[in-house]
């Protein structure tokens, strides 16, 4: 998690809601989404579930405990030996902000 945080240290964050070993939550600006996506694609690879694609039952199960994942949201996933790291991007209706959740889920 710290490795990911270091990659976006120069990007502007509207609100830092939670930062811990296994869970981070931020509100970010949509004007910077291209930069955020470059960082996440570099770390995770292409999104597991891009915005506009229906989530699979596996995506729903993996994200259920942290609010789920919906049609207009984006999910990135990386599998480690002992855990999954996921990043979920939830756009706001104001078209200015997005909630970003990064979670380490133990297997």
C-alpha cells in the first residue's frame, strides 16, 4: 500500500479520509484522472472492471465488504501471494470528484 501511495504523492487530493496498512480512502479531482489511471495501470495493469462494464460475480464478492463495485465505477486488482490489492474509483455526480479506495484483502 505504501508503494502505491508514494507513486501518487505529487497529485492533489481533495480529502484524505483514511490511511492505514490495509485500507486507504481519498477523494480526488476528476481533472487528474488521466494521471491517476496511468499510475494504476502501471501498478495493476489494465482495469479488471472499467467504468461502463458490468461487474462479474467475482468482482462483486471481492469488493462487497468495502461498498461493492457498480457499472459506472472502475476496479483495479493485483494478486499477491497472500492477498489481493484492489483500487476502486467511484465518480461523484458533481463530475468534479471521485472517491478512491485502495484495499489490501488477505486471502
